[in-house]
C-alpha cells in the first residue's frame, strides 16, 4: 500500500472518532470556511471580519458595542476593526443621539460598494462549499444552524478558563 493511501486511511480513522461530535465538526468547519472566505476576500482588500462588521452595520443604526455583540467580537477587536474601516473610508463613527459616549457606526458609500462586492464573493464561496451537499441537505444544514444560534446557542456560557479564539492560519 502506498504512503498516500495509508495517510488517507489514517486521517479518515482519526476523524471517524469525531464523526458525530457536534463541537468538533462545527469547529473544523468554521476554521476551514473562515480561511477559505478570508482568502477569497483578500483581493477585495477587506477581511472577513471587516465584511461582517460592515454587513451588520447596514442592518440598522447600531452602536459599536451592539455591533460587537452582533458579530461576536470583543470590544478591543471591535475598536481596532472600526478604526481600520474608518481609515479605509468604509465606515464612520457618529455620536449616538441618546448617549454622548456611544458611537453609531455608519457605512459610507464606498463601504456599501465594498459590502456588495464581498457579498458576491461570500455567496460564491458558500455555494461552492454547500455544493458538496444536495439542495435539501444544504437547506436543512442552514436552517438547523440558524435555529441553534438563535436559540440554545444564542448566549455564550461563561467558563473558566475562558475559551481562546485562534486565527484561521494558526
């Protein structure tokens, strides 16, 4: 048996023990998809994080803190992200009408164009990934994951030690 064949068998056996482990499957899928989306968006000069923040900001008038919660970023990362979006001319901070300390993040015209470009790229990557499934399976996957993140998994549980996020390249 060739070395490549044996490596493929070993890899399949290794993953087989996780075949019904939801956390492991979601984790692996997340990082693989995040890396693919990051690579696809790079030519547009926008990161996946930038795209998600801009996309969320287009859904209404949201403060920086609200957007951080929506996208799942900590406050420090959100500040750095919005700083970069402002420097790129894609977003602007405006005072919140009911709280002088809070800032509303508004997407500029250039930011709206960038979101439209990124949306096409995201849709292409998503279609390619979901192309591994039948249309029925893809719909069921998206519906099921939506139900989970809007329901049982909507709130992150406090844990000790806290879960560290790693970058897709790590």
